[in-house]
C-alpha cells in the first residue's frame, strides 16, 4: 500500500490498504472512510543529550504490523487521522468540528477512542501500582533458626511442591490456594495465617535481585515489601543469588527442568537467523506460543497455503462487510503474513554498521503480531480467549473445527488430516463383536513407561531425589526415561478394557475390550504423544520422557480388516436411558473423566460431559464435549440442578426425541463437523431415534439422501456463513478422506517445556528446503540439533507410492 495506514469505513469496520478500499467502495457504495496513520519517531541521542526525532512511517495493516517493538522506549508517536471521501479520495484533516456534521464528528470520536484487539488484550489490571504493606516496616521475625534451602521446597502440611509461600515471620513453607488453571494448592498458607496472624508471605520461585511477589493476608492483596532483602536474609536467602529464567522457570524447577528448556530451544548454540517467505516469526501475545507453534505447522502444508494464501484475492473480494468477524479472511491474512516474506527481512548493512558504532546489538524485530486472528478464533471460548497457556493439541482440534465450519472454495484443507478409525468392541462373555467407524484427526500414542530401556538409572535417580528432599538439599540432575517408539506403537494397537460396557447380547453390563485400527490413512498424519496425565492428587503432571521418534514411519500393519469369518455381531440394541429419581445419586464415572481430561479438556467440562451422558462411557461424553465446547459455561463447575431440569437436559444430551422429532442441534453439529451435509445428518438422526452411533452407521449404509433438502435450512446456512459467495458444492457420500498407503516421513514437530499444558512454553521445528528450522515465537533460525525425541505433537506426510 503506497499510501500506508489503516482505512476504516464509517459504516462498517474494514482493514485493507487503498487498493482494497477502492474495491470495497465499488462493491458497497460506501464512500466515507477514516484513514489512520501512525508515525513513529525513533529517539536518537543528540550532541546535547536530548533526542532528535528520526521520522519513520509505521504502516498499520490491520494487526499485521511489523513487530519492531513500537511500544518500547526507543520510539515516540504521532497519530494522524483524516476523513477520506471516495471516489475522488478527497481528504479532510481531523479534528474539524467546524466543517463536519455533528453525526460524523461523533462517529469519528467513537472510532478513535474504541479499543482494538491489540489494546483489548493488554492486561490493564497488571499496570496497577502495588502499595507498600503497612506491616513491612514493623514486621516481627522469629529467631527460630529456620534456614530456607535454594531448592527442593515442599509444603510442610502436605506433599505439594508448587505454588509455595514462605511466611516472613516464622519461615513456614506452605501451599497457596487452588486455582482454576490447574495450579495452586490446599490453602495451607491461609490456614497458617488464621492460626497465627502472621501477615506477610513471599512466593518461592519469584525471588530475584529486583524483588519478589509478596502477599499480605491481612490486607488481602499483593503488596510491596521495601525491606524484602532484610526479611529474606533472616532465613538465609540472598536475593542477589536468586534468579528466574526468561520463560518464567522458577528456582526450584531449574535443576530438574533446565535440560529440557535448553535442549528444546537449542540454547547455548549460536543459531543462524532465517529470513524470507515461510521464515516469519509470530509475536507472543502473553502465553500464546501454543497458537504460534500450531499455525506455523499448519501453514507449512501446501493444501492450507493454496486454500487461503492462494485464494487471498478471491477471499478479500468476497469478504463480508465486517472482515474482522470472518474466519477465512483472518486465515488468509495470517497466511499471507507468514508466507509473503514482507515481515521477515534481513537487517540492512547500514543498520549493522550503526549497531557496531554504538557498540550494541539489538535483535531484528521481524515477524507479525496475530492479535486480530487470536481475538477472532478465541471469541467465546472460555480458555483460548484468555491470556493463559493452553494445550496445543486442543487448539489444533479447535482450529480444524473452525476450518470445517467455514469452507472456502472446492477444497477443504482439513481433508488432509481426516481419517476413519475402525473400533472393534467385543463382549468378553458372549464373545460377540461390534464394528463401528468414527472420524478422527490425531493419532494419540500412549507412553509405554514400563518399556523404558534405562530402568536402573531411573531407580537410582529416584532414590537420590528422595534423599535430597528428605535432607532439603538441591535435587540431583534429572534422568529422563528412554522409551522405544515401537513400544508406544505396540501399546496403541493392544486391546483396552471398556469401562461399564453394556452388552446388547446380554442386555446387561459386562466386561468388554476394544481395539482400534485405521479404516483409512490420512495424507498428513498428526501423532500426539500422551505425555500429560493426572497424579493421585488430581494435579496435572507431565511424563518427562525421551522417545526415539522415527524419521520414516510405516503403520500399514494397523490397517482395519472388518468383520472376520467366524465372528458374530452384537445385536443392534441401544442401552436404556436411566435417569435416577434422585439426580445426586448418579455417580460420575471418574475413569471416563480422566480419559477425557488426558485429551486436554478442562476437568470440570469432562465431569459435566460424563454426568449429562449418563455414564455411558468416554466416547459418548466426548461427543457431548464437542457439541458444547463453544458455550460460555463450558469449563464452569458442574452444578446439579433440580430433578425436572436434569431430566430435560439429560434427555437432550442423550438424544431423546422431542415432540416435533427434530434432532438436537448439538448432535447435528457433531455430524456436520465430520464432513456430512446438514440434511443428511438430520435425516440420519431421525431414522435412528437420535442415536449418534447408529446415525453414523446409517449414513454409511445410505450414501444418498432419500429426500430433497429443506430450502429454508439451506437458506439459513447460507446466510449464517460469512463467505457464502464462494461456497462450493460438497458431496453427501460421507466424510471426505484421502486414503492411501500408510508410509510417512516426518516434517515437523511441536515441543512443550514445563510441568503441564497449563504452564510452560511451546516451540515448533519444521523441515524446510532440506534442513530443520526452529520457530520460537519471533525467533526463526536454522536448527542445529532438533530435539526430535522430546516432541509433543508430530507431523508426518505420506510418502508417494
């Protein structure tokens, strides 16, 4: 855009340069636009010690600004706003209240004062200045001889080792309260205050030479302690020796975790920066590294590049009046930013010379800031809309769901991930079997801990660790379990027990086993290593393992075979829906809850899913989660309502037939997300009494719809879709799959550092142009030692026959 800046239509929001604005004018007839430009003045030290302004035009192209940190102290700003009248591009400088109508002036003021996605995501509450505690100056510290070691801390009343607080009066180390994000403790620090009245505590792991996090139980808020160094020295803590790492790693995490953080980020190795198309970094918006890592992997796939970047002019031409609320527009814009190379350019020679003359080296701030993309894609989601860390696997599935719901052109890029899973369930008593198929996008590989090849080292490390904890000494260097990939693949293929299996042959609950196989192989195979689980205290934890993931993978032996000679099928009878007289009497199957939680879903959502599906197993509860995950109270705690309410909601969740025989919308959405047409989903549910599993079987046995689709429904769907003008006709022959050989080659992986999915950091490695590249938020460099054994999510592409 030769003019630079951001154009805003005074009727609807738009964010394109002048060329696209002129196209928008021809398309809509809207002729009044607000043109915004920001000029950044870089502070250059002058001879008198002042600052000489060096003017720089900072283009505002929606939120795809070059990430030269324009919020730093090195820049001053001058914002310019003009009213532009098309088609003559007549400009009126603002403010100009004398010549403009009052309504236009009011509209301009409202737009200029509105918060953009950039400003909305800034945690304003963090900017509040902490006040010094009234107890800091007169705090009494007991001379009880307590000395706090530099690591190995544990709550003195329980076994928790996270969220620990040191009471500054008596030196007690106690856990904090439980938080919704999975961190926290049992509230023993607060209990101690109520018993003793000792007011101040400092959070262990936050102590640095610059200060620490201090909380006043009496004042009920975080506070400043001007005498914190003296108070800590009383217990043998030297602030000058305490450090917190760049990614928030605490002191008590350094010993056991430092190798993981260093190895995955390839710290200590001088990495060569990469520039150009496909080597663009993404700014971390506050724990948004999970989004950055996933999107880098997604836009390294040709099908996604063609669908969004290849169709960018067409998507922009047919974008709705408000493109900020259109998924395809935001995907195309993000893809263009990553692949165009406009935001990844090497430093100019003059800049390098200037840095040498100043005897300083500032890293080049290339990259994009995906604030608007994150604002849209996380809208309404209780987790992704926050600034908290999230599970990359859960975000990947959320993204695929949005791709499915917002088709663009004739090619659905998510088809490359979709595959069919054949599940063989056998009743152990009657020996009869049932074969079903479901759609999936990720191969979840269990970690076979029992197959570790260094068991002797692990046992010796565990003994040393316990001795160090008992003696309050620093923990020994971590020994990581080495797991053969073949053992994990074997564990995936072995039969698993089905909890609370209801046998249609016996008309009662029985023991059952289930085996999963691939009914089709996808073009791109995504493999998740199930490293995350829950401890006995229900605190999320991570299995710190090393798995020898292969560069070339052959899973042809996992091809499904279908019903075998001599096997007898289970009768097609659905289990009865039983709603107890007392809803509180319905126990929640904790094993199903844990299975769902291990997939990355919030714990409370898993409990609700199991409860509202009547304890019929993790698979049925999983379908409930998919249908309800966009609801605002999705992750809120389960509240048992009155009996009448339970009966109605439970029946709807289980697919009970309404008075008009209209299937529940959430069940229709589940089938549509699998790639089927809406009218076929409704017809299948009606034909099977709203039984989701049987409806899928019905679809496979009835490839063609028996009746014409409802024109009213089709019209409603078209109106609800933001890109209705470029929708393509899709077949109704079932979910679209790209079956082929089961031989693959590794081209990328996402690694996680930290103790759980709710904390830590994500990094992406991709193989491009014959070499590995590390994408660590804004930092994009040639990889020297890609840590393929420590990955969390792996991306394979099919090897052509």
